[in-house]
């Protein structure tokens, strides 16, 4: 039995079994017939090659789809995302991480405001036996079956709380979370989740989801680029450019530093205003945690705007993985705590 944490975000999909992480852009496309598979130069690290066949459809997933697929699929619509994207995005990492037919117990998350509406739908999509074909970078095919025996879906930002509170054995390692009231701001690609863990208990009053994800800043920048270059740059093709601070379009380089800082500052102001208003009656919050892939880049802008004590983000932390680590630890606590490392078929 394998415990897996799975975080299917609008920006990146992440999965872990505690030892290995698979992270890829949340985009897929129709697989093309590659006439030439050799790399011109060998890279020091193995290329991520995600190619699967599911229900008689052939897909490239993640960066491979971005590079090779003529038609690519990417959405910011939550209902479409769960119904049409979840199966491909979930089965791809599971098939590459778990041995054929080995039962999987899975923990996944949903944004707070979508939790009640989509929880059962997500469970029904993920649970059960899923035959598929994995194709490696040499074109070799392997039939496999992903067998998901149990699925637990939790409100998304609680993954970060579980990550900090639990050890890799699922035991409580930081007892402050048992006694404190923690506010969590989880900035994702499309959404931002706000929630309160009051001595680990969920607070409905202090929880909500807004559409102020980091994609709002990306959309602003994409619009500016279209005005100046005439090219409509897809949002998922801005990830690396935002990290670099520039992008080259038709041979001309566009500096993004000033427009990025302005867009981030505006987004942080909106998020802080929402948090301070939402938690106006929760003045007894002990600490505020900022997490999510967008949280790391917005933290410097948010810190001076939020009320209360802000937990610093440790240098070198990939905040995109906070939730998925927490999902896996929560799964360990539910399903393997006290049973040792022995696996059962």
C-alpha cells in the first residue's frame, strides 16, 4: 500500500510519496508522433517526459505538451477543471510513481469555496481501477493499472498546517498548533484561500476563497505584452519569464521587472484587504502563515499590509510543495501510523 499526496493546482500539479516528488505545469495536449527522440546535447538531469494513453486518448502532459503538442489544454474554470482535467493530471504522476496494481491511498485538496460542491465528484473520478499506458521517452509502451483504494479530500490550505505540525511518520512534532489559532493565506495560481485553524479545528467564519490568485498579476502582464508586442502570451508560458524578469518575443526582449512589481503590489493589497476584513473579529489569531506558489513571491509585499504576527518563510522553501507534503503526512497519520514501514498488497 502506497500513501500519496496529490495537489492538482491551476498552475502546477504536485504529487509525493514522501521520498519522490513529481511536479509539472498543469497543461496537457494531444500527443504527436515524434520523428526524432534524441537530445542534441545530454542534460545532467533526466528530462521529465510525461506521456500517457487514457481511455484510448494519447496525451503529452506538462512541459512536454507545452513543447510538442499542437493543441494544448489549460483552464482557470473550476468546474471544467475538476470534470475534464483531473483524471489526466492525477493518473499521470500516479502511474509514474507507483508500481502496477499496488493499492494507493490518496489525499488531495480543493479550494475552500469549492470543497462542498466538488468533493464527491473528485472522489468519484479518482477512486477505483484505472487502466492506462505509460510511454517513455524512447517510445516504449508499458500497460499498467492505477488502483486507488481510498481517497480523502481536505480543504486546500490545511495541507500547509499539517506539513508544519506533523512529522514524516504522521506524529505531532509541533504542539503549538494544538493550542494556537493560526490564520492561513494560501495564494494559488487562480485562487487565494483564507482559513483559520483554531487549535487544528476549521473555522467556517474565517474561511473563504477569492479569485485573487497570482494569475491575476500574470493576466495584467500578458495584456501589457499584447499591447506592446501584438502577441497574446499564454499564462503558463509566463512562468519562467516572471522568474527571469524578462521575455523575448520575435527576437525582442521585454523587461518585466517594473510591471511585475506593480502587478504584485496591487495583488498583495487586494489580498491583504480581504484578509484583514475577513478576520476583523478574529483579533486573537496567534500567527498568520503565507503559503502556496504565489505566496512566496507576494510575501514581501504582504508582510507590511497584514495585521498580526507573520510567520517568516524559511529561505530555500518551495512553498508550492507545502500543501502536498501536508496531504502526504496527513495520509500517513490516518493510514500507517503505528504500523511501521511494512507494505501490504
